[in-house]
C-alpha cells in the first residue's frame, strides 16, 4: 500500500524547467525556404564543460529538432565531417572550428567556402557546452551556438540555448535530469535562431 502511494507520487511529480535561451548577435538575412534549400552541416558539439556522452546526446537532439523544424532541408549530421582526413585542408578547418568557438572571432574561417562547396551546404552550426551540472540545487545546461554562412564566410547568428530546472517529488525539489534540461536548451537554441 505504501509502495503504491510512493509510485503514484513519483509518477505525478511536476517539473519546472526554465528556458533561459538568448541571442547574442543576429543578422537575419535568410528565410526558412533559403535555409532549407541551401542546407546545413552540424559541427560536432565541443565539450567545454560536461562530458563527451552529453555532447553526443546534444548532437542527436540538434539533428532531431532541426529536421523537425525544417522538413526537407539537407541536414548533414556531425559525423559527415569526419569523412575528411585530418591532414587535409578541410580536415584542418573542421578541427580548427571545433576547437575554437569564441563569439568574438572568426578564426579558422578561411577553409569554410571549400568545405561548403564539397559538402553542398551553405550553412554550418557550431556548438559547445558551456555549463552542465548542478547549480543552486538545479540542473543547469547552457549550449553556445554560432550559425555560419559558408559562402560569405561570416557568422549570421550567435546565442545560447539554456535551461535550468527542478523536479518536485516532495519537498525539497531535486535537480531535473540532464536529458530533460538539454532538450529544453536545444529547443531554445533553435528557436533563438529565428529563421523566418
């Protein structure tokens, strides 16, 4: 009887996950039709904070959410970029982009046009995990992203997908699972891109 009551309470627990996503820079010059027509390649999520399995989880979430938001778009998953040999010009560019994701510089952009032509996509989404852990008793996930125009060699959007949340079973609340927070953060990141 007590076990059934506990299971019922856990099943009805409420979640409070806040979407704190924001845009740092935006130059909207593309419509969703141009975006879909031109295609997008995802760079592998860089682990700036957190763990490699978390980056892989976010990678798969990004692919799923972008496919849902832009049906019919040529979307290349992060594994596609692994086709380039590390010592090739394209491989060096990919490595440089993954390792260096600053909102203030476009270092390493020289090879982006070549990679863009070879892959047949114009846009690239570069992301990294900035926060992953418990802060103030809540799970906190922050993903930084930059959207590149591969033909013009410039950043057209940058911002954060961010979520912080609790799960209430009884008092006090416990942190929400990483997967739940990451899902809200990824959705927030894509919404902030605001391609119309």
